[in-house]
């Protein structure tokens, strides 16, 4: 049981990390696009 709980906690932590990094990189990409768009205009 302890191993299963540890595995679940590890999976949850990994999933949260992936989601957070995806959100952060998407925001950065959007900011870069907006900045380049403003420069072109």
C-alpha cells in the first residue's frame, strides 16, 4: 500500500510539473508573438 501511495504521489507531482511548464511556455510564446507583432505594426 505504501508503494502504491508513493507511486500515485509521484505521478501527481509529475503531471502537475508538466502542466505548469506547459502553461508557462505557452504564455512566453504568446508574449513573444505579441511583441514581434507590435514591432511589425
